[in-house]
């Protein structure tokens, strides 16, 4: 018996004729479809094709496509939600800023970081009142301010530090204060703090006369 080759058009017809299934059908049973091949002189030729494997192939292809699209879209949706949260009032989208002061008189040790223990403001939680260090939360242009007052009859020498590098100095003597105002372009993660110089027997006045402050002017 001669074998009949299917024209590509018939293959397209075959795919388009795949029957739909519903929950009541048994997935293990074979599915078939009738396709008219010839209808010449009232002598139709009908071929029956088993579409069970074709259905499974189509199902696997659809599931794979859905999974790939989901993997691509989920991170995009997640980032969009996070950005929306940041834009809400009171969230981390606000510009970082802090102000802290020194509450008690103290004799700072040589090369000791000054810990301003009373925090008045700490937007973004960049300042750590247990270490006296401000960790820069975001890249940008920052304003930095510090005021240190010496106690009665004593000197006080300090410097503003950027990581391990000293920058601007402050000096006070006998109830006078040293003050700094600076603008710096800082990078996220940098450590900013005020450190006592390598001096002995110096005294700093607390009672909130000595303070340290910083805030973000513009992001970069």
C-alpha cells in the first residue's frame, strides 16, 4: 500500500484541529481528530490522527513559556514596589540628616573618637550614638558641622576625620569653642567622625554645648 505524504498545509490544519479538553476528561485516554484529506467525486478519504502526544508537547511548551515570562517579570515588579515604598512620606527616600550633642563634661583620651551621646535627629539612621561615627548612607554633597567647647582653664584639640584621614581642626580654650562648617562630596559607606588629638589632660564641656551634625544637600 502506497504511503501518503502530508502537505505542510495539512500539518497546520492538524494543529488547528487539536480538540480542547476539560476537567471531566481522563488525561490518560488518547485523543483523536478527523481530518478530511480528499473529497473527490463523492469519495472522501478520512484519516484519524492520535493527538495525545501533540497535546502534551503543546502543554509543556506553554508551561515553559509562562515560567520564563514569570522569571523575567517578577524582579521588575519587585523593584517597582520597592521604589513606590521609598517614595512614600517618611520612608528612606527622605534625605539623611543627624544632629547629636555631648551631655556630660569629659576628659577625652588621646586619639579617642568623641561620642556625642544625645541624638536629637537621625533620619536614615546614619549616626551611631554608641561609636560616634556617621556612616554615609548615600553618595552626595553633604553639609558637616561641629562645635566643641573646652572646659575651665583647659585646652581642647580635635579634628574631623573622613575614614582614617584627618581634615578640619577644632580648638578651644577655657570655655571657648572651636567650630567647623564644611561641605564634602561623600561616598556611601564612608565613616565621618570627630576625634581628639594626641593630647593629654584636655577637657571638653558637655551639657549640650558641644555638638556634631550633618545632612545631605544633593545626591550625586
